[in-house]
């Protein structure tokens, strides 16, 4: 069986990618750079993870 940490890492990586795709859809590549520079993408992934898991 897989350890919870490896599963969590995979899910966080997937959510990070989904966040970037969502930002690119709405704002374009320029905003992706700004989000990544501020570290906002990681914060959004963490908030989304908490919201999803309830």
C-alpha cells in the first residue's frame, strides 16, 4: 500500500497543475508567472485541498 504522504504529494502536484491551467484559461501566461512568483498557487492548492477534504 502507498503511504499517505506519497498520495498527498501526488494530489497536491495534480492540484497545482490544475491551478496553473485554470489561471492560464482566465488570465494568460503572464498571470501564471505572477502567481508562481508570489507563491499563491501553493496557497490555493492548500485551500482547495482543505475544502475538498471537508
